[in-house]
C-alpha cells in the first residue's frame, strides 16, 4: 500500500512548518541533524524543536538558529553542488535539487534573467537550505511515496526582503503558483502566510492540490508557524496509505488538472443568444458550457451561464461573455478535475463507420460512447432510430474488443 502525505494548510506553509510537522509526526530530530551535517554548510547553526501551543492546540515549532553569522547568498549551481556532494539518500538529493530548480525558474521569470543567473538571497541562506533538505529527509524517513497538498491562502500586506518592501504574496510565490496552477483563496489574514520556501516545497513535491485523497489515516503531525494569527498558525500533516477499505471511494487513475470555472448570470438574453454564445465558447476551446435557470433578486427569472476552460483560454472566454451577452461582471475560480485516459476507435456498423470514445482502463473501460454526430447522420440517412444506431455501435465495439 502506497504511503501518502497530505499537507493541510489553513494558515499557509513555510519550510520550518514542514519540519515541525514531520518532527511532530515522529521523524527524530537527531536523524535530521546527523544527515544535515553532510551538507558541510559554512555557517554554524542549531536545529531546535520546541513543543508549543497555538491558540490552545499543541504542535512542534522548529527553528534553525544561526550562530551570529551573516546569511550566505548563493547561486543555484552552488546549492546543487552542496547537495550533490553530501551523499544524501537518492530521493532526498533529487527532491531537494528539484525544489531549488523550481525556485530558480520562478525567480528568473520575476527578474528577467536565466535560472543560472539567479542570486538567491533568503532562500539561499542556511536556514532555507536546512528547511528544504530537512523536509525531504523527513518525508524519505517516513517512506512517503506520494505528497498531496490543500489549496493555499494568499495572505496580504507587505514583507521586508532583500529587494526591499514587497507586497504579499511576494513575486516568487505568485510565479510558483502560476507554474502549477495552484488553487488559492483569501482567508482574510493580511500577513505573509506562504513563504517562497514553503511554496517551492509544495509546488515541487505535491502531485495535486485540493481535498485529501482517499486514505487510511495512520498518524498526524502539527507544525507551528512563528507568527500569532487570528486562527491557529498550524500546518497539519496527514500520513496514511491509499484507502482500499470496503465502501471507501476508489481513487480512479487519470490525469489531474486545474481548470478555470467562469460564471455569470443574465436576465435579459434570449435563449437563441445564449445558444450562440455557447457555440462561440466551445469553438474558442472551452471544455464545457452549460446553463441553469435561476431566480434572481426581486424575483426576476434569469440564467446562470457556466464555462469550464483551461487557464490559457480564460481571457478569450471572458471576452466572448462580455461581447456577446449583457453581463457587466463575472466570477471565476480555479478547480481541479480528474480526467480518465481516453481514446477514439472506429468501428463498422451495418449502416457505416462510427467513431467510439473509450474512457478508462483499456482492458476494462468505464465508458463506451458512440460519437453522437456520426450516429445522428446514420439515423437520418437510413431512417433508423438514433438509439438503435448507438446500441449497435456500442455492441459492435464490445464484440471486437472482447
């Protein structure tokens, strides 16, 4: 059974919060200290774990205490060399380097340079290196094979950095979120909740963002943040195995992707206009368009129009909605969807060829759907019932693939 880790981040995520949650979940601090010594960092430091309470909830706070030495600033090549020379477990080495590479790509995009030219400041310092490599060590120690993460809060306000006072989320965090299309939201707290280190760990290691996957929970760990917030400043680590208990929802294999959901309600568009708008949106590349009858304020009857599209189609779909409908505003949000593997086959029926969409495991497909337009054309041409054409096409495919 696959060991799974899920980071639940109601108050954000930072490198030391990850370490705290892992130590709280049973990773020995002595093991982390022993392994981290292999990095041969020039700045002396201590790794200190302290039991704390955050609004009455027990957790572990981990701090990297630098012993009166200035933080070193390093390039990506310097950090990679440190990690490669340390003789760490293979997964720890690969994960750690991948996290710093993601950081370098994000910083490079922000500053208009190449990843190799990025001059790490805060995230090149000893405490950030310890946080990142230590997190990878802890996950490896627990035998974690898959990492998942919740949606992340945006935070707000400003924070002092090497480049001056920056608005939150800082540019590198925004770029990391964009790179993975991470679902984010505001919890109303105007503080830095997701640090570049925390964002890079999540973006690099998490297979997906959103609700926890089906799992049989075995242990939890609570990592405390350093700030006092209106809610308990805790990162919750869930550890378990993929659930195969009777009655548990099964986790279907398939690609997980983030999509944009656009919504607007109108009460003065004719059905013909909305049908035309739907066609335009689908032509533009929208994945799905649908409408629902709704009752608006003052009892007015209206239509809720919903568009599902990929991020790269969002601007074009918004333009169509504003141009072709009477709406003066719309809402949008990021959501995740799981898409089953699919393919298109062609089969011969007594009336002609029909394309068949097959989704799921090729050996045991979950859905077999004859192409509607093909079946409709045959039904009209040969004067047979559409349902009969579909049934014959489905049966023919099953016989050919038995």
